[in-house]
C-alpha cells in the first residue's frame, strides 16, 4: 500500500544547537527532543528519567473524596463490594488491580466480568441482578459505566451504589452514581485526561493509601498491570502514562506478578520487554480469554499467587489465543471475499460488512485487518442476542466516535473513542446505518487521511548512527502514541549486498551510504519491495527506526525499514 512521507517541522535552530551542546548529543537527536517539546536540561531530565514523585495528586480528580469515603464506609460496616470490569485487557487488569488491592482491607469482596457473548459491553442488568442476589451493596466499575445511566438508575432502585472508574467520553448527562472518576468529564479538573481504565483504578488505590497513610508499595506493586493496560489500550504515552509505563516495564522485566511471569514464559519471550512486545505478545493472549470463552480466566491468571496455578492458567489462555488466531484468519478471509464480490463496497470511503455466524469476540481484530488492506473507517458486524453487534476501527486522524455520534438515532447503543468503538444496531436498521455512516465519513474525511502516513522525525546520514546514537534513542522509550520511536530518512543509499525475502512477507537487505558502515535491515511485511531492489547500484531512500538486534547473545545495530522509495 502506498504511503505518504511527511517530515516533521523542524524546531528552532538556536534552541536545538544549545540543547545538543548542553546534553552532549547529536544535533539530529536534539532536534527530535525540541520537536517533542523539550528545550532545556530540566525538561530533558524529566523526560529521560520519569519520576514516580511527579504523579499528580489523585484527589485532584473530581469525586475522589466521595469514592474513598464510600469505600471506607463499606469496609467499616462490612458491606459486600463487587469489583466490576470490562472483558478486554484494560478491563481485566483493572479488575485484578482493584480486587487484589482492596482484598487487603476486607474479605467481603468479589469480582465480576460480563460475558461478552451473552451480556455485551459495559454494565449489564445481569451483573446488577447478580449483585442483588448475592448481597452486594457497592459496585466499583472499572473501564466502563460512564454512559450506563439506565443501568445505574436500576441499581439505585435496588439499593446498590456504584463508583464508576472510567476513561471514556461521558454523555451529556452523567449517571446517578455515588462517585464518578473520569478525567474526561467536563467538570473534572484533573490535569491529565488520558489515563487508561486501569490507570483510574491505580489512582483510586493511590488515593486510598494517601488517605490512610499507607506505604506507596501498597499500590506501586501493581505497576506492571497498569503498564500492560497502557500498552494494550493504545493511550498516549505522555505525562502520567509515560511515568507509569516506564516503571511498569521495569517491574515486568524484574519482578512481574506471577500470572504475567507465567504468560511471558509460555510465550517464549521472558525478558527485555518493550511496550511493543507487550502489545504483540502479552495483550493478545490476555484478550483471548474474553474473545473465545470468558475473561474471568484472564483475571484468575493475573491474581495467581501459586506458580503451578499461574502456569496452568497461562497454558489455558495460550491455547485460547491459538484458537483466536485460527478464527481471526478464517473470518478475515471471509470478509475480504465479501468485499471483493461487491463493487459498490470497493468504491466507498467506508467498509461495513456483516456475517451472522462470525465470532463476536474476534470482529474487532477483523476490522483492524480490513483497515490494513483498504485503509478506511471500518465496521464489522455479527448477530448476537437478536441484534447486530459490531466493532468499529478508524484510520489515523479521523474521529470515528464523532461519525458514530451522527448515526446515534440508528444505534441501540455505542461507546468508545476516536479510533475504536463498539456498537449495537437492529437488523432492520443496518442498511440505513451503512448509508448514513458512509455519507458522514465521505463528507468529512480528506483524501490525505485515506492514505497511511509515515511521520519522519529527521533526515540523517547513516554515518551518524553509532552505539551512543542508539543508546540515546533507547532512553527515549517507552514508545507509543505521542512518543513514537524516532523515524529517520536517509537518501542516496544503495544495496551493500543481496536482498532477499524471509518467509513470504518480510524483506532482508544490507545498505550503505558514501563513507558509512554497512547496516543490516529488516522490512516487516515489505516483500513486495523486493523487485524494486533488483537493479544494482540504483540509489533509493529509506524510512526506518534504529534498533538493537540480539542474535545468539551478539548485539548489532539494525535498521527497521518502514518504507522504500527509488531516487
């Protein structure tokens, strides 16, 4: 797929030169720091050395006092507390954190995850009825609930209070809960708005410890869970999320909770994790529990305190992930066939596909696969409980949530954010929704947004790359949204040896520039570029990130190619 190369606007030259001199680093790297809002030694120190002491006061969050007060009352009077969460990675890590933390202070506590296939997303009537039947009078809801006004009202009639810990956008009217912790509510002064759901749970635990003068270790022990949620939910790796992700990775790589350690072991990678490794190795396995069976299995694994049980649970989840892969591949093939058979779909600005037998737990992955192929806002639907349930995914820069808001009258329910959402519609409204969604997207999306973009931080020569250059880049991690790994471009490079395809999809090559060393390169999913490199000594340009490749305990710098363009 053709991609747009977009080079970042260069920062102030004098600021860049002064910062390079102050930090004793290559000017190209100083330029990237300036582009990311870093222009002084103190700002650089804060960036390169994320400090837990710089976390915001949790009591700045609207209703935090109310939440702690209600929990204190419940624990003090022996009320039964139910920790309730979503079935994805953010939800299951949130539930594991909150349940484990508050279990230190009360035995009258349990957790509940809705069944994706029977109950659907968010707070369910079934879950509230479970609470009533089992005597729970307080529900702490994590990663969901902010738009469950009717369900919270129902709970209130039963004498059940809710504390909502959510990070999704609220509706115009907030639920009538005992407390609502959501930095995105309009009246919340909390200075950072982009915490993951598990991050909100972490702030609740932090606030409880501050209120009761408990040591920080009581909540910091869950940093690995928070980090996994940040990686999986693709929230900005900035401000508090950067601090939490940084220290969470340290914990994961040194003393992970027993469940995560077992999952790391069974995955075949048990050390040196980055956020990217978490996204592609741990997150899919944790998600697989809720996609293929029930997310309780994931929470059970994350709560393990015995090694044998942790290994048993991780094995089960790993098998579920294998099943998920097969289902994902089959459904994607069917979806591509449906689109290929429909010329009208081929010429649209959106993709909306439906098959009644598709697995509800996998349709979100299929939507992402279709975007990889067609790169346009996509909705994949299946039948569930007499309705059509769907997962929607967007392209970079386009606000999917706003587009769905324009279809709100055709939706039974929906929720999510700019890049991903879930929705439910009546079967008889599918055609109307498909037309309306296409109309809204076609009227608001630009041609540029329909072509994937490669953001380039700086142009450098290969001769600038050495061990020190790479070490500085490594210290810019963890990488993720709002702090992506720096992408460089180099022009007039030539092959320094042969290029060849690895497997069926990936490209291996070696390149050099005048007066430069020879660099090994890998281009994942770039096998189609092979034919372009058959002309000897033909110069070309490359976009790439720089990484350290470890093979048989030998470390070498390697360029991870993102795009190639013949000069």
